[in-house]
């Protein structure tokens, strides 16, 4: 799911950059392995913390679901 969202974000940045504020985008000056530049959004500390907490909650829910299913077998 995360990969799909990243691909969607990159598609929007490339094909409709007017939708994203210029202040939100930061160009990476170092080329990647394919010699292309990568667009990276600037993420605030609060947003990164919120996303990390959300990710950890999802991982915990998945782990608990896995253990319940494994216990039923």
C-alpha cells in the first residue's frame, strides 16, 4: 500500500506539479542509480511523528491479527 501511494505521489508531481506547492517540494541534487533526480516532499517533525505512530499501530494490529489466526489453526 505504501509503495502504491509513493508511486501515485510521484506520478502527480511529474504530471501535474501545479497541484503541489513549490514550498512542499525539495529537489534532490544528487542523481539516483538511474541518473534521474528524485522529488522529495519536506515533512515536518510533527507529521513524521504522527506517521510513525500510525505505522506502528497498524503493525501491532497486523501482528495481533496474525497471532489470532495462527492460534485458530
